[in-house]
């Protein structure tokens, strides 16, 4: 089992939330079939309120754990490349994403 720090968890959930926001996936399998979890370092700074150094460090850690991967491009034309959650990242991150929804009143 992969152990995640609080910051790794927050970032992985941000990837999952981005994908669900785009394709409306109701399950991890649906998200893996249409993986729209694209996020750049700039996107992550904006979404999480962290600086570039924090984002870079956590991205490196999640990459080493095989939970995110660099697409080597930006299909959106952004200056920095897009990263996506891997299948393993979605398997771990989707249940964590669902847990965050339960913490929000009215959802």
C-alpha cells in the first residue's frame, strides 16, 4: 500500500477533482477510461495556494511513487507541461476525492 503525506493527498485529490470536473466521471474506472486529470504546476499553485517550490516537491514525490506522470506537452497551449494522474493514482485518489466530498456540507 502506498502511504501519502497530507500534501500528497491534497495534490492527488486536486488532480482527481480536475478530471471529474471535466468529464463528470462517477467512478474511478470511468475516470481512467477518459483521463482528463490534466494539471500543470501553475494550475496546482492556483488550486492549492502553494508556491512553486512546494508544488514541485510534491509533484516529484507523486511522480516517484508512480501516481502522476508528465505528458511532456500541454494540449491547452500552456507554457508549462500538463501532468496527469496515472491509473494507480486514480485508484488511490478517487476514494480520497469522495471522502473530501463527504466533508463538505450540503453535498
